[in-house]
């Protein structure tokens, strides 16, 4: 009520009514505006329309289950069925994940020369969520993080959303996609808070040697920087290659390891991942506590899958992992052999993960001004869709998945060969 007994309906006696809005104007936040997935942005910009007369072969999809040839084994399915039937998994868990789930991850990791306990593990909603939390817990707006280029797009997306400077360091295709350590070091300054390492690599399919990982660790130790190790494709490696997790190789550099059940266990839709803190010298003490605070935002991860996690990690037979790796390697061999025979195409044989990068030598295809135009035309004429390397920071490359059935890969390569034959110049430009 006002001093004279009348109600002030549109403000107070100090004149606030003058600032009241007279029309609807709902604005979005700066964070929402600057959140951008470069993969989606590039694809939408290209406005791709496949040839309606040819079935689409989507070599772009990073979901290994989509073609139906790769399925979670019965032990994995049974674990979730039992967890769903157990009413104990219907409620909330601790925000950092249940004790049983965290112990299961610790036991699983310790099989591979790690030395952690459940207290070092935080269960999260998939590896993308793990990546976001790892960046946000370390970096303030204006600080920077070093990330591989080409590299998984979520790190750029999260950085832009949170006003963190994304600094890409080069990977070298002629050196099996090893990191350019000289370039990496040149990017470090007083505002750098971490180095991101993706191994095995999305999108490159590379698997770093022990000596290369040790060189990265030495650089991080020189500059007192923690490493964020995205190891979602751990152990997905081909015959003749050996996978080394980064943390057991480090004596002094703290490592924030990211993982999930989505790839190795063929269950990306279940959205369950983890963050593991490897911190021999207690450098990450504050990080540990504040990751727990960040976990309070989503409240807790999926409790049914948490309930199934101990059985999944314990009971999945080695033969399941081996079979997946053999399927991936066989398809990669087919793609590499067939694409290597196409003049103007330069595939880089992967050592693991689920992808292959294929270079496009545009001097053979002068009709196309860039790799995006090449990919767009390939889809529109032959309905074969691989992701442009521009999505990952590397123009004139295409990322293809190797999770599709072998016969589909052969058909895709046949169509690519036809497309290249149609558009190849008889007099390539210099």
C-alpha cells in the first residue's frame, strides 16, 4: 500500500514503475549464444542433400551401434536388466556416484597398472560431461587450455561456452598424428591451465607410443601443467600396436583421466562415464573437492547403469573386446586398401579407435574450391557422407567411421572412386 492507502500496482513510490517493460522481450544469455558445436554448424552451413536415387552411407556417425553389426554382449545387457529389476537402483545416488560404481571403476582401472581407489573416481553423465567438468573446474574465463588439432569437438564447444580460450596444437599426419611438441610449447603462457591429450584419437585413430606420451609428460612437468587425458577409446587398438594409459607413466604430473562405457562397451546411449584423479603429490586437492561441487548440478548420474556397472566391468569377456577390435581393424584395412588406390585420396591408416582420416588432394579436383565443397558434392552425387576435416580443425581431410559392415565400406569406397574419376582433372594444377 502507498502512504495514502492506495496500492502501487506497477512499481514503488520511488519511481521503479518507469523502468517496467511495456512489451515482451526475452533475451538469451551470452553463454547460450556462444555455445556452438563446430560439427553441427559446418554441416548445417553446407545444407547437404543426398542423392535420392542412392541409399545414404553415413560414414559420419560416431555411434558404433547404429549399423547393427556391433552390439553390446549378453553379459552387458544382462547386467542392466538385473539392475533395472532391482528397486534399489531407482533412487538417487551420491552426487559423485555410488560407492559400488566408483569401486568398480577403480578395480577395472587397476588391472592396467593404475593405482587408484574409489575416492579418486567421480561418476558422470558420459565422457562429454566429464570433459566439460574437467575444463570448467580448472579454467576461469580468459584462461586457456591446449587441445589437439584435429581433435574432438566438445573441448572447443565447452571452451567457447565458458569464455575459456581454446588453443589448438597441431597433430602431424606424416608422423602418425603425433603432437607437434614444439608447437605445443609455443602456445603455453601464464594463463595456460592444462594440456588435453586424446589417446587413442578421435578423429585420427592414432595410438601414441610410450616414448611420445613420456615426451608430453616431460613438457607438462617443465611448465607445471596438469594433463586432461581423454581415454574414451582405451584398449581399442589393432594388432601390432600397444596402448599405454598416460597416468601410470607420470611420476609428478597430475592427470585427470576421462572415460566411459560408450565406446569399448558399445553403449553410448546409456550416458555413463567417469573422471579419475591421478595425483601422487596431492596437487589436485582443491580440484577434487570442487569437482564434487560441480557434480551437484546434474544431481547424480543414471542410477540403473551405475547399478549395472560392477557386473559390466567384471563380467564382460575378453573375447568381446577382441572381436570388436578385429572387426574395426578389418574394416579399416578394406578402406585403406581401396582408398589408397584412388588418385587424389590419401588415407592415413589408423592404429585404433573407430575412425580414419582421409586427405583430399584438391589439385586433382580443381572444380572444388575447398574440402567442404568436395564433401558436399560427394554426398549429393553418391550419397556417401564423411565428416569434413574442418569440423575438427583440419581442412582438406575427411573423417570416416570404420564401425560399418565390411560390405558397406566396400560399396562406399566404390562410390568414392566413381566420384573422383568423374571429377579428376587430366591436368592437375600445381
